[in-house]
C-alpha cells in the first residue's frame, strides 16, 4: 500500500486500507466490496488483508473478551 493523507491506501486509488478491512469486518463479500469501490481489484483486497496481518504481528492489540 501507498500513503495518502498519512494513511495506508491502495496504490492507484484513493481507497484507504482501513476501509477495506472495515468492509471485511462487516462481513461484506469481495464482490460487494468491488461493487462499492469499482477502482479496486480482488488483488487489492488481498493486499489489504496482508497489510493488516503484518500490523497485527508488529503490535500487541487489546482483544475484547467474549462475554457469552
């Protein structure tokens, strides 16, 4: 990913990596994401996931415990 306004974005687009990760967290399918963001390709979604995984390995993040 490139940097746009200080945030990671997909190269050649103005779509932030965080937007793609938010969409996936909301259980949107790849096809739904691609419909909503026509400048993206399936490879961009994979790149966003890889970037998110890389960040998770570098920093310890607090996880919410299951209350159920």
